[in-house]
C-alpha cells in the first residue's frame, strides 16, 4: 500500500505524540508550522537544534565555521553512543554519513528536511544509531539565508514568503570553493572531512532544470581524476538501490539528476552536471569517498520538495546502513590502492585533467510534459509545459571520460613557501614535508609558453589559461623545500591542486601569480612546482 507524501512525513510526529512526547516539547520546523509557506531563519534553526540537544543525549552540536558576518555554522553530531571525538571511531563498526543543507540559501528544502530528519531519527529511529554516526549541517550558508526576500528565486514554487540568496557573506558561491578554499564555511567543511572522514556525503539543492514530474533527483560524483571504480560502485549499486527505496517504500517519484540537452528534441539526451572538483560532491569523489548530489525540481510545490528530500534522506540512510561493511571495505581498498600507486609509480599512472561526457550504459526514463511556445511576462517566446504528460527514455549523459591526461609523479617539490599555498594544502588534508638538506634530483619542469587571464571574472578571479610543456632536467633544491609525496590517500586532490594544467588547480586560481614572471624583461619563470617522476630516496622531515 502506498501513502501520500504528506502522510508519510507526518507519521513520525504522530508516533512521537503517541509515545508521550508533548506538542510543547516537540520541535517543529518553520516549514511545518507555516503550512510550508515560510522557511527558517538562522535563529529558528539554532532554536530548533537547541531543542534537540535538550531532548536527546545522542546529539551534540559543534561550530563548523564562523561566517564573515559572525554567525556560527552548526554541525550536529549524532550517535549512540555519542562519540566525544573522531578518535572514538578509530575501531568503530559504524559508518559516518554527512548531510549538508542550504549551501545555496535560495534552495531551502534541504535545510527544513534535514532538521525534520534528525528530529525523527532521534525520537523514533534511534536504534539505527548502532550502525551510523551522522554529521548534519542544515544551514551551511548562514549569511545568505538571512537575506530572505520574495524577489529571490521568484520563479520557484514556494515558499511564498521568500528565500535567501545563493552567495555567502563574501558574495562567493560555496559550491565553487572546494579546491581553493577561500571561504570560512568551506574551510570548516574540509576540516570536518579531515577530522571525521565521512564515508558518504550528500549535498541538498534545488535545480532550475528541465520540465519534469519527479520532485526529487540525485546523482553521483563525476570527476574521472578520482578512483573510477568507486564512481562505478556508486553509480551501479548504491544509486539504483536508493532510487528503488525512494520509489517503493516512500512513494516518491525520482530520477537521476540532469536536464534535457535540447527541450525541443529529447532524443539528444538528459545531461548531468559538470565534472570539476570545485563542486563539493565531485571534490568528495576526488578524496576517495562517496558523494551524492540532490537536486529537487524547482516547479514542484515547496511542501513536496521538503517531504521528497526528507524521504530521500531516509532512503540514503537505510541503504548506507544495509551496505555499510561493503562501503567501508570499498573505501579502504581504494585508499590502499592509491597509496600503493604512489609507492610504485609507473609510466601508466596518470591524472585526468580534461574530460568529455558520454552516455551511461543504462538509459534514463524521464516523466515530462508536452511543451508549447508562449510569451513570458517580458514578451519573449519561451517553452512552457502543458497538462499533457509524456514519458521518454533517452541517453543519460553522466559518464566522464578523460580527453587529456598527465603522468603522475612520485612526488612534487614546491620552491615557494607562500602562506596561501601552504594553508590551502593543509586545509585540503594534504600531507607534505620539507627537505632536510640541499638535494639534487632529476625532475620535470613545466616551462610556460603562454599565460593569459580569462576575460571574465570568476569568483573574484581572472582564472589563468596556460600553455607549456614539461622538460626533463637536473635541479638542486634548497634545504626546506616543500615535498609532497603521492603515497597518500588524498593523492588525487594533491595532484589536481599542483598540476599546472588542471581546471581547478592552484595555478588556475592565481595562487602562483607572484612567481610566474620576472620583474624585468620578458618571458616566464619556470612553474615553481617540480615533478620527481621516479621513486627515489629523498630525505625529509616534518614541515
């Protein structure tokens, strides 16, 4: 038997009341109390979390970050027993699952659903906590959340009393900051990744995409510079299981995230999102962990989006718990494989730095509508859905294949110790050392032939566009030179940051601009990151 979405969403509250929880003590979200006409402000979220802390011994709240406007970003830690620190989980059989809402504060259903989910888990499903430790940040973009206005995302179906904005207090997009780490929020997130090492991460969004009937969509990490076997495991096993649970148990229509390549010609396919690791879900994949992107349909009613997200969280949790031992072993194997590659580097070991999207082996079925052309409010001709439903099965463009690769080295040497560079390596969790003495090594040097900025600002940067080539030579490196070996779990993150030609590396984001040209004269200086291609003894010590 299937129940309507709102019945399922209220079921846990009903059980709570029957079990003796009073209305006075039971925290209710702003979305629920307003009949889904409003969303929570920062103070509402913090008050709700404080109520949960009083209701249960299985939750503790820490500060993930302090925003530029001075707000504490909350991180709920949930477990039974509740871990005092990540050290408690060293030999724990539970799996760590991270939920993030409100990274874009105009996309608010994840914030509401995450709060509801935590409440109902603590009150009614706490037996699940024997298998999982949850980290939940419901309001990642706290500053953007406070700029609630009915003019923000006005095309969106609710909440009618307005939502916040996309950007944080620095006017930056937090979902473009995973590599360069220029925001306190993302720095706090990466600190949490480094401390707690969650196996699975889900990021909750609202899409602007193509017309469809499904209120919920989700997909996996895309970047092939990460371990492709982990991408395949997530795509082929975990995603179908979550979709099935969401459909069959929670009666929620869903599909994998994307949009039509051409609204007028559906046969061209349904395309997923970009592969760059600046997107946090892709970044998680680069770290050898499972990332899930949730994108809810902008033209579904706000209530349906909230409840759909709520049901998705239960579907993910149940499947993560059911497969926790296999997931943990898969991640452990991938880490060990990455370390072994670094210790035994070969000419075949490479990093994908440019990729193209191709269809997955399995096509996708989309419940959509017949469209018609009408004029919008500004008099422009646009496509609008009719009431006529339509089902199409089309290619799903969601597999990225490398079109350009570079050979991975045994290690990198950095001849600059710029604090910005050092800090971004540290924040990303990269292990690095320094040379104990002057050392001569055979290396590859990247010689710059052309360097120019992109014409349009991107997140406060004129990104570098570079051309050049690697040249083999011998070079003497001074004592104290930074050494980054790739025999570490986060080797793919390190390589993507340090390779000169990647689209999300430190050179691309201008971190090395002070070191690329001489003060006088023409030409370019060598890129100050050198590659030691073969395994060789290098004496080093803690930086």
